[in-house]
């Protein structure tokens, strides 16, 4: 940080010139140092080993890509973890379609991966093609049995799945072109 020398009102103009030039050189040196981190032309920050902020928003033009705050991180893009990930607290899958009062009443669009992680259903439910590694839980909210199957394209890792009554569930994971059964409760799987 530049240590600027003050010019006093009693200083003469000619004797102040070296102080003024020195002050400008110090400011110029600081600007040069800052430009090593901040590039106003490219609008980038680089070579910073640590930064402390209370919130950070990452934009692509005017589209919000990510928001980091003291209360959480909100990412609006796909995320891929290339290394081990350790979760030190709860894992919450908040993507839910339907409810006990208003279960899913329409088929999922063909050729489009399920958009949610949990579906509450009261009708037969056929899964479309998924995304590699995608996991989906289907919960029956009806007192009647519900059949879980697949649409044209993917296959089911079982001959048949029947959710036998209210609160019966099945969790499936998509690998290759197959929806494999991971877990179930009160379901008949053959």
C-alpha cells in the first residue's frame, strides 16, 4: 500500500514537485500490483490464494450460476465431483413431484430423464431413460397396488415391480440403459 507524503500549505510549489512525483509513482506502483490480480479489461481476478467475503455470486451474463453465502451454496448448473466427497451432515433430496393429497397423475415425458428424485404416485408409473447414476424413489400413496415399469428405451433390472399398498416404496438407479432396484419396502419384486 502506497505511503503517500502530504504536501503542506507552507511548502513551495517547486519544492513540492519531487514529493508529487514520488506520490504518483507510489500510486502507479500500487495500481500495477493490483493489476497482477485484477484485470479490468478481461474482468477477471487471478493469482489470489485467499479471499474472505460474506457472499459471492457467479454470473454468466445476467444468468445466476452460483451463489455462495454464509447460510449455504446454491448452484444452478450441473456439478461433477471427480474425487471422493465426504458429507459431514444430512443429505437432503428435495426434488419431489406430487404429494399425498395430489400424487403424480401424468406420465413422465418420454426420452427425458426424471427431473425429481422422489415421486409420490397412485397410478402405474413408467420411467423414461435416466441419466447415468441417477437415483429415483417412487412412493405409493394409494391403498391399491401400483406397478412400476419403464417406457420404451430403458429396461428394468427386474421382471416386475409392484408397490403393494400405501407407503410402499422402491428406489432405482439408472446404469447403462437399466433401472436397477436399489431398495424397497412393502413391494413385490420378481
